[in-house]
């Protein structure tokens, strides 16, 4: 399943309500990858990760299999798992599809969404923004906050398949969007303005405006991301595939992980 943050919803099968070990490992490793704490093309080895997190290899293997399904790592037989690289083409494909699908989702939501659900969307988003402005939260939490709004709009379209596709694109593009200079708390005020604008279009049943607001928002994010990768990739030690911008530097690795309790 897809979470509001573009990742999978963690399973909670324990009678005590504890999250499974596999899901905690999945989240820990995924967060490192999407925040560039682990470099593109870096090799992840089950044994080393098991030692790092002080767990057995079996839950590590299962967590890596989930990450492989997300497209964040790929299997290298008899070697381990390689963190997938990114290219300019990836940016074009993901953002262009988001423009099409999320623009359509916003247009449909403007026509179909019940007014009480639009009110709930607006109020919950602005309330959460207010909470986050007073907290010391991680950049991943900001990503979850941002993506929750996009996912909820897709759900308001009334088209379950469309909502699933949008969720998949948010998950696929999480690592790219983390290098958008405005994907941070500094953009929280602008995020609230955007939310109010699109909700206003929903209330007015203005499908055209809702679609355009959403499309412009995503196109601007795409432009910032492309600029960052092309012009400042070397400076920030971001590695691209050779066919993109000719940049071949590695990201700085994250700090040593704390052990995960079983």
C-alpha cells in the first residue's frame, strides 16, 4: 500500500500495536536513500546492514526486497543490492506524468468532491502546517505532509485507479523532490497559500483553475529540480547517470545507524 509520504504503509499486525521489524528496517533504509544519505549506485550488502542495525539477515533481505519493488534498489546476484541512479529522463518522465494525472485529479475533484470533504482537506492541511511550524521536524516529515495533500486531492477525484497511479508517482519521485530547494520548512508559508488557492477553486467548482494551479505547482517543482541537478550537481556531490549531465560525484554517506530493536 502507498502512504501519504509516497512510501508503503507500514504493517501493524502485532496485537500490541508494534510495527513489524521488516517495516522499520524498510523505513530506515528508505529514508536514507530518499534523503541522499546513501549514494546512488552504492552497494548495500545484507550482512553489513544486519550488523549495522544489529538484526538477523532475514528481515534485512525482506526490507531490501520491498525497496526493490519501489525501484530504489536493484538486485546484483552474488553481490548485494545497488541503489538505483537517476537521470534527467527520470525527472521528465515522473514530473510530466504528474502534471497530466494530478492536473486531471484536481479537475475531477473540483467537480465531484463533496463540500464537507473539501473543508476537511483544507482544515486538516492548514492545521498540520500550523503544528509543523512549531515543531523541529525532519525533512522526511515535510515530504509526508506535502505528499499527503496531493494524495488526498487524488482521492477526492473519485477515481480509485487515478489515485493509485498518483500515489505510485509520488513514491517514485520522492528522492527527486527531496532536492527541490523549496521542499523544506522555508516553503511552508507558500505551501499554505497554494492549498488555500486550490481549495478555493474546489469550492467554486472551477475545474479549469484547479487543474491549472496543480499543473503550475508541479511544473515549477520540476524546473527547480532540473536546475539544481544540472547547475549545482557537482557542487552538492550528486551523482547522475552519464547520459544526463556528465556529473560523477558521490553523495556524502549518512551517519551510522542506531540498532533497531526487535
